[in-house]
C-alpha cells in the first residue's frame, strides 16, 4: 500500500512537471485561435469566479499562476470549439477532503474522473440511441444496449487513466484537514473514441452482436 501511494505521488509530481513544460506552448497556441469576443467573455467569467473563490478561502500552491490567471486560462479552454462549433473539451470538477493535500488531491482527481466519465457516457449514449433504429435491433436487444451503455461509466473512467488537473486549489477547513478542488479537461473527440472502444467490447461480449450491427451502433456506417 505504501509503495502504491508513493508511486501515485511520484506520478502526480512527474505529470505536473511535464504539464508545466508543455502547457505554456499549448495555451499560447489555443489563445491565438480564440476570437476577441471569446477572450473577453473568458476574462469576465474568470474575474467573477476568482472573486468568489478568494472569498471562500481557496488558495493556489506556491509557484503556480495567480488564481485570477488560472481561472482565465480555464475559461479560455472551456470556451474553445471545434470546426462544427461543438465544445472542444469536456470539463469536470472534483473535490475532496483529507488530512494531507496529496491525499485530498488524489481523491479529488478520482472524483473529477468519475464526473468526466459520466459526461462521456452521456455523449456515447446519445450517439448510440440515435443509431439503434439504423442497426435494426430487436426490442430486447435495444433495451440491453441502453442498459449496458448506462453502466459503462466506471469502465470509461478506468480507461481514461491518470488525468492531469488543469489547475488545483486548496483551503484549510480546520480539524487538521484540507480540501482540494481540481479542474479537469479532456479532448471531446478522444474521449468519444475511448468510449466507443469500451462500449463496443461490452456489447460484443455480452450481446454477441455481429460486426455490422456494432458498426451501425457506433455510427461508422
């Protein structure tokens, strides 16, 4: 157990270091792609959020960007859209309370991942629901498909692996405990591909659907 915790802590520090090295370039590139209107909206929303969070006692870790800038960058990312005008990223929040920041952070990330997985499951569910008629399934199989997709959240969360928080904030809440809140982002297209693989395998294993029906359900045909 101690070794597992140590590995988890090392993963956090390593990924945080790697994220710090790459995110500046990514943020600059994404910032150039945003319109003036979107940037102004991000600033307005960020100022509102930062004021509220400061009032609630949230703080950032030493050496990180100020809270105002963190929330501004988060809103810029959240407002990005793809070529179809759909959100480019799925975003989720997670928070947890523990006796140490590290323990609270690990729990908060897991909570955020579950929220992400729930949103991804909703997206794949909407996709498959729209394709059930096209796949020409029986009423019984259609009901089973819906049930299997609805129960796929934990499997999707597992497949997401470790998701590095876009930012982390914390506050001491007394009784020697600390509360950590994280914000997570995940590429919408990539998340859908992960969900398709998970759900496809579940449907194939549990319902024995043939490849043609599976492809129609996934929107391939």
